[in-house]
C-alpha cells in the first residue's frame, strides 16, 4: 500500500485498512474455495497486490501502451474483494465459515463500489471499474458463459488483476502462509 504514488488515495486506503484491520485479520476470502481460514481475506488481498505489482513490472517492459499505472494495479488489488469483509460468519471461533443471511442476494461488484464511495471516499475511474467488473475473467458476471468469453475484451488492468487473483487463489489458496 505504501507504494501507491497518489498520496491522497494512499492515505484514504490506509485509513480504511486501519479502521477495519481486525476484519482483514479475521475474515476468510471464501467459505471453502480458497483462503478459507481466519484472516484469509487479508492474506489474499496482500498476495493479489504483490502479484499484480510483479506482473505489471514484467508487462510494462514489453507493452507499447500499458493503459494503466502501478497505482491502478495496487488500488484494484486492494479493493477487489472488500465486499467479503462483511460477507461471511461462523457460529463460534474456529467453526467453518458460511454466508451471512441474505448475502448471496447482493451483487459483489455493486457492493464493493458502494464501499469505495461511501466508506473510503474513493471514486473509481472507468478503467478501474472495468477491471473490478471483469477481474474474474471468464467467470465474471457478464462472461458467465465460456462462449461469451472474449479475452481481447478485457483491458490490461483487468487482465493483470485477473491473473494475480487466479494465481493467489489456485497457488496459495489452500494453505495458510
Ligand atoms: Fe480475489
């Protein structure tokens, strides 16, 4: 987070993080698919930011037009799963996590944008919104059918975010670091 060049945005994100640090350190990133341990959400977000930064630095060596900045990558990496801070619950400490009542009725992207604007004060750019919407790649809401999936529709930012998210999920998602 300290590498975000925009001081105003960095301070907004840091303030939000410190205000909710207990949740980042205690909530899972899913009930069973990846990072399903206490604090898995904080671990996952840190990995997506770090992986995204590494991928960004490799890609920018070759790309003619990156169409995104390192700030974009770090901001989206931090916010992409914030809806999960208040998505799961368990019956007692150490018990398996489950969805909170009614939470499956929420659109996760809409809720994350709501958190950004209301709780953080962050207005996402159009490029950042696109990356947030499509960070699940072929599993994104409007790409739920593999026949609708067209990788070239994604931007560099959404491709970097999706790749970092996928590597974190698949490679690091089953074992607590
Ligand atoms: Fe994620």
